[in-house]
C-alpha cells in the first residue's frame, strides 16, 4: 500500500516537472498517454480514503490500473472494455447509498424506497445511457410518489374543530337549529375536501384513495402535534363522516 | 376547452427550444424523432385536456418530460461522438483538439442558455427587472464556466484540461455554485426581517453554518452539493414539527383573543354600528348572537386546545409564541387591552352569563379612547422594508407597496407580558 502510494506520488511529481518544463502549447510533442494516465490518476486520488465513495474509488482504481499498464493509447482503447461504465455505475451506487442512509435515518420511507430500487437496478444496466434512463425513470416515479404521499386534509384539523364547535358548544336553544345547519355544512365541507384531494391525486396516480393507515406512518405522524388518543378519535370521526 | 395557452407555453417552451436547437444544428436520427413525437404528445395533451392540474399530472404520469430529456441527451451525445470521430480513429493532435473544442462549445452554449433564461425572466419582471440581478446569482456560475473556457483556450491538451478541472476544483465549483453563501444570507435576512417564528430563523442560520462548514472543508471554498442538499433536508426535517406545533398553539390564543374581543364589544352600546355586526343584514340580532353564543364557542375551543396541548385558555398565553409575537410587534391588540381581555374578560366569558357592567364600561372607554390597538403594529412592515431596501435599493419597498402607515392608536407600546 505504502509502496503504491510512493509510486503514485513520484509519478505525479515527475509529471508535474515535465509540465513545468514545457510551455502549454501544441508546438511541443504531447505524450497523450502520460497525460491521460495523470488524468485517471487524479480521478482515482479524488476518492481515495473516502468510505462514502469506496465503490467509485475501486472502479476508478481499476480504470487507472488499466491505463497505467498500457504503453499506447490504442492499447488502452482495446483494454478499457466497460471500465468507464463501471465507474458511472459505482458512482450511482455510492451516491444512492449516501442518500439511502440519510433517508433511513430520517425515516423518509418513500425516498428511501426509490434509492433501494435504483440500487437494485444499477447492476443489470449494460450502458451508461441505460443507467441514466433508469435513474430518470425512478426519479420521475418518486416525484409522483412524493406528491401522492399525503394525509391532507386530515393534517388540517380545522374542519373537525369547527364541527365540534358547532355541535358541542353550550348555546341558547334559539340557536340550536342554526348551529346544527352550520355543522351539516361543515360535514359537507369535509366530504368535499376529501373528494377534492382524491380527484387531484388521481391526476397523478389513477385509483388513488385516501389512506387512513398512512396517518400513523412516522413521516406523517411526527408532524401531527397531538396525542395518539386525539388522532384516533379524529380519525374515527372522519371515517364516520365519510362513511368509510 | 384546451389548457390555458400561457400555461402550456410556460411548461413546454424550454422543450420546444431544445428541439429547435437540435434541428438548427441539422441533427437527425431515431432519438430526435422520439424527442419530436414526445413533444407532440405533450402539445396534444394540452389541447385535449382542460384542467391544468390533470394536465401536469398526465405529463408526469406518462414520463414525458423525462423521456424527452433522456433522448435529448442521447442526441447531443451522439452528435458529440460523431464530431469527435472525424479522423482516422487514431488519437492524435487533431482528435484531441476536436474533443476539447466540443467540450468548450458545450460550455459556451451553457453560458448562452443561462444568459437567455435570465433575460426572459427579466422581460417577465418588467419594471422590476433589476431584481433578477439581486436574486439570480448567475454571475457566479458563469464566472466558473468562463474560467473553464479560458483554461481550455490556453492551449492545453484535452487530458491536461480535464486534469486541471480536478486539480483546481472547477468541476466542483460548477456543481456547488448553485447554492452560494450569498443566497443563503439573503434567505436568513428575509427570515429575520419577517420574524414569523424562531424556528424559521434558526433553519436559515443552520443552513448557512452548514454551507460554510462544507465550503471550509473544500480546497476551493465550495460546499459539496450532495452533502449540503441532504444536510438542508435534515434541518428542514428537524424543525418542521416544532413549527407546526408553534403555529397551532398560536392559533389557539389568537382565536381566544378574537372571541373575547367579539364578546365584550358586543355588549358595548355602539356594537350594532361597527363591524362585523354593522355589515350583517340584521345587526342587532347579530350582536345578540355574539353575546349569547361566543362563550359556548370559546369554552369548546378551550376544551379542544386542552385536549391537544393540556393548556387552559389562559395557559395558551404563556406559550413562548405569545411573547414572541409581542416582542416582534405582530400582536394586533395593545398591551392594556390584551391584559384586560385575558385577565378580566376571560374569567367572565362563561356560557349563559353576561359580563359585569364595569367590564363593559372599560371596553367602551378603551374603544372610544382608541386604546385597543397596538401602536407598533406597523413595525413588521418597516422591518421588512429595511431588509427589502438593503437588497433592492433605498425606497424600493415604498415605491412598490406604498408607504408604511403608522396606526393611529392612543395606547402605550407593549412593555412586558403580564398574565
């Protein structure tokens, strides 16, 4: 390990010395092979020692080892095979792993699931273009999933609060009928709000239905500043209004 | 009826330009055909559908944006490969120059596109076009790209050019320049000027600290874009529940104050002649309803908040959100009136009961003496104007939104909260 490091450094210093001696123009003969070796060496060194990018480093090292073993660029062209593709795939793997750890930590299950899908599909990709298409498709799907992963209007307790105020407030008998009518309007508003969200979400995901189970998912639950009892009661009441 | 043309144009404009750009360069092939048919599908849906929400949903569902961009990349990549392989297949000086030129041309096109986009934004902003120079930090990204172009034009070979991108960190500068310390400072200053709640300020402070930390770790003072993006998501994630709870408790005391004011004012002799009652069909009946029903509604509201947060109506006012709003001049009511409502009217506001005559007398006097409203209620607007002018020019806030008028109130300014 130490020897290889010494080798890289000495190679780098020699290369730098060459550059320093030569004005940067095409009137001097350029050793393209050495210049490309230097380039791939730098790419590899960028990732060295970074655990987050261990796959990328390994792929870059493989690529550097290939060019470093060549005596001509033509030889490199023959030997390179899919090494460049493997670097791209390794980079996608490393970045998706970084994202996955982050989303698992904050329990963003939808985004974490997208990372897992991408990670599962990277290896079967044969070309970079296939890889790009796959990542784009998954991100497109993720956008739809993020949009449809909603518990609105449940998250807004205003409807149920108003209903409770119209129905439960102690008021003189003369106003009872009027307040009962307000309560009915509120029920209609609740039904309309849930129907509207279903209509809107069906634009993104045909067949989408409001899910009461979703409310208890950590991602949504942590944003409702109420006790479990309050949530359970409000859930039950909403289901009753919606006849669900 | 088709989707509004303006909306379709805004959504598809970039894609039309991209297709035209390829045609102008005489590019062709299967990928270009797919680009054209994908755009045609997007245009067709715009004519066939009538709801904007459904239209954008369908574009995403069918993956049309993604499909178009995917094939656009393939068209460009094929064109680049073609122009780079116009030699014998041997990598020589000519091939090297060609590769470098292709790369530099792509950067030049990118600069052009950024400038064009900004010009379009400026056109849309009309009289406020100069704002775009404050809000869009395109100079930073253009400078970074132009550095690359200068380097590429200096006579270096392609591999040396690529090596220097890495050595000088110019590749990272391109990635990271979208989020600059300057734009984060703008957001922090805006949050402080607004001072809606402490978490919104804290969030922006933390993002700026994060950006500085990551930038300091980099040799070229640019934060790693992925690390920074995820770090910002975590900051948002951390504070979101606190913001929601803060706002909900604030809603609790705001509504309580609103009803206390409605109830006690409804007993004042002038009630039928002032809003909200004067605006109703039967002001006297409306006044009577406020007198009769507000206490019941208030106590139900108290029950709701007690169930949510274990706080009585009075305890809601001890939450830091109340002191925050007082300190930052968001409180609509004056201190003496708010104290009167909370300390004296609230205990009396009970279903089927009426306030004592002395309470009504105090409320009437405060109203006629014009002492109910916070004399500093205009301060948030002044505070925001100071921030706005510091970015967009002295006097700009007043020019656009009018002068901030000081409220006419004979009440003393808030000193402290005494509940």
